[in-house]
C-alpha cells in the first residue's frame, strides 16, 4: 500500500498507475450498494442514490477491485439525450 489512505496503484498496459481506494471506502460501498441488484442504473441515479459526483471514477475503482461492471450508452427522449447506464454483474472482492 501507499501512504495515501491504504490505496495501491493498479497498472494498465500503456497507462499510468491508478491509485484506487479500498472496498472499505464509504464512497465505493455506496456505489456498490446501488449497483448490487445487477440491474442497469443511470449515471444520474448512481450520483443521487450513492451521493457521489464522479461515477465513472468510482466504477473504474470498483473494477480495479475485481468488479465486473458493464456500461451501455442509450440515446433517449425526443431531445436524444446521451445517458450512460452501468450494470454490475460481479461484485468487487471484499479484501481490497
């Protein structure tokens, strides 16, 4: 772990290391709870129910902890709004 709250770097080929939180993070736990029903949830719903601002960052951190979360872009309404939906099909490991 590093000095930054027990986070550890995760390496991606061709990318810089990412310092992600542990599953004990209250922020990630709230997002995990929203997604735990394995149903699609919009970015706005995750923000509102999980009380987080950076949904894509939370999703990336949960993925680093072993979660499988799919993302789907939908075009909705007469104004053709672009809305992202996230579906978790496997939760993160609990020892992260």
